[in-house]
């Protein structure tokens, strides 16, 4: 955890994610998430506090929320062949 926060990753790409933390620790990602959830929470708290950054996962989630909140353009309903038939 300390190596990642210091920018001195040795076995991962150095991103501030749980995947990189697991790689640095030499454990499977799911083991970290399931058995050591306390470390995941501590890691993300330290990322926020020590680096003044938002964790990458949180940033992506926020970007998705912003994208979904944008109003989508209103589309005209597609006409079907029954709509264009001549009146009876």
C-alpha cells in the first residue's frame, strides 16, 4: 500500500486501484475484496487523504452518473408500414 501511494510500484502498473494493490501484495484481487475488505477501505481512504485524489473507481462511477444524467435528445417515433396506410 505504501509503495503504491509513494508512486513506487514494483509489480503493478502503479494505478491507485484495488487491482494494483492486490498485485503489489501478491494476492488475488477477490481475496483482497472478500477477506480483507478492511484493507480496501483503508486504501481508498488513504488515496483520498494522502494524494488528494479521488480513487479511479469512484471517478469512473461519477463520470458515468454525469453522463446518464445528461438529457438525451428526443427522438421522433419511427413510422411503421401500418401507420402509412391509406385511411379506410
